[in-house]
């Protein structure tokens, strides 16, 4: 094989090795970039899920407070009605007792 042909083969092998090395480096860079992007997306999703959870919890607490306020108002109204009814019966009972004692 002539010297020129050998030199061309060596040069071609060198260029192929350089291309392979560049391709390996590019593949590593792309892998690292994909992993970084994946971590960023996972972190974003986690933060959004946490924000959604807090919002849902706040809404549930608000509804619970509103509902407990409604129930408390109903209970107070029922209590006042029972007290009024008891007071009316107490007066009737006192009048009945007075009538029986007088007779």
C-alpha cells in the first residue's frame, strides 16, 4: 500500500474517532439536559400539586366554617324557641299550681 493511502486511512480513522468523541459528548450533554429538564418539570409539578392542595384545603376550611356557622345559628334559634316554650309552660304550670293551692 502506498504511503499516501496509509496516511489517508490514518487521517480518516482520526476524523472518525473525533466524530465519535463529539457524538459521545453531545449524547452526554443531551442526557444531562434531559435529566435536568425532567427534574425541573417534576419540581414544578410538585409545587403546583402543593399549591393546589393548599387551595383545596383552604376552600374546605372556608366551607366548614360557613357550615358550622349555619349550624350554630340554627342551634341557637332552636334553643331560643325551646327556652320560650319552656318559659310559657312554666307560667302555665305556676298558674295551675296557684289554682290548685287556692282551691
